[in-house]
C-alpha cells in the first residue's frame, strides 16, 4: 500500500512558520512529507529535517523528497528525542519546528496496522513496528482498573467502566485478537439505539488504546519544551492537534512558556527570576476552512497553535 497522507491546513502551517530561506527547520511528524516538501520549496541555502517513528513513512517520504537533495534530511526516530537527534547532526539551534500530531491516512487506511475499527485486522496500533507494546497487549493484559483509566482519560468515553468489564469477561473465555472482535465487545456496552448510529461506538476506545500504546500524551509536553529550547531567537514553533487532550497540553505548555515574572506587583524587585521564553502568535487556535473540510473531513478537529522564541 502506498504511503499517502493529506497535509491538513498546509498553508496555515507554512504561514505560521514564517520560513527563512536560509534557515534550518524540523518537521517532527514527517508522515507523507507534504509539510516537509512545502518547507523545502521555500528554502535556498537552508534545509529541513523530517522525523517520524514510522519506518514506512520515513522510507516513502525519503523516496518522494529525494528530488530536493540536501534540502531534505529524514530521520527514523521519536520527536521526544529532538535534542539528541539534532545533537547527533551537529546542530544546536534551528529556525522553526512543526508538529502535526494526527495519525496519517496511511496508518488509518492500512488494515494490517490495526489502527482502525473499520477494518478487521490484528490488534496492533504501533506507530513504530520496533516498539514492543501492542494494542493486543493492552486489551488482554491490562487490569480492569487500568483499562477504565485509559478509556476514560484518553478516550473521554462515558461507558469506560462497562467497556472495561466487557473486555475482561470476554478475554476470560478467549483472547481478543482482532479489531472486529474488540468492536463487538465495545458495542455491547452501548444502548441498542447507540450501537449503529453515525458515531461509531469504538471511536473513543480505539483512540484511547492507540494513545496508550504509543505514549502519545506523556511525551508531548517535554517535546514542546525541548523544541523551544533549541529554537533560535525569533524562531517559530507550530503545533497542530486533533483531539482535546493534546490541545489542552499544548495550550497549557505554551501559555506557561509565555509567562514572565509572577511576583506580587507590590514587590519592587522580581525575586522569582522567571522570564517568558516565547510570545504567542495564536491566542486562539486556527482551524480548517470550509473549502478544506469539503476536501478532507478528517481536518475538522484540527487546531493549530503557534509561538515565537523571544
């Protein structure tokens, strides 16, 4: 299957980065290479580094973007290691960094990767095939309490307790090995009127399990802070999220990094020694326009936030 990925809010992301033709940029989520390519097109002596934990993405994007030569450099790795990746390349500062935190269309539409509840496939959901933990391990190995926690917290699913109980009962009979087997277990936790509506009953639970398998939320705040550390003065950071949990982390982290002195105003001299590291470019997130939504409905939940290093 060809690696394809619709680049959500492409123009808005590029505008947020305010590309310097001689700068060095990092696309922390290379995916199909759409954002990386648009950055490369605007560079003269600069170059862009594309990072992805999915080996298929790195392979396909490297082939697709080979025409740009040294302007594009791809790395198989995790964006949580951005400082080490740059250090290994002999770099200490970059001009801009982009995060597109959505799951790629390739990952969702490739049945064998086990990300989607729409296809029957082995329960996998790993963004990197070198990782050990799979969705099958989570579903069959986590305690009921652990399942309730992740489905409730990461999926914001109101039926988390029922779903976890159903999973535990089913796996006592036989392991849950495939996406459709898990679908059936989840569906039974819903009222009959909710099982076959427009919103698939498995959507939130699959999201929760995917987040757990890939540790998506626990690495996000550190990655943003490390990214700000390696930005040069005036450098830009753009982060696009696709669900409320990600967006909350991004919003709160950027807000904290943009906060300066917190001393009581009645104190004549600052004693907290706190200075703002960034200024916010977007005080409210940018969302996709109507024309883009008509082309790609998966853009609907996307929120783009941007900041500049002070």
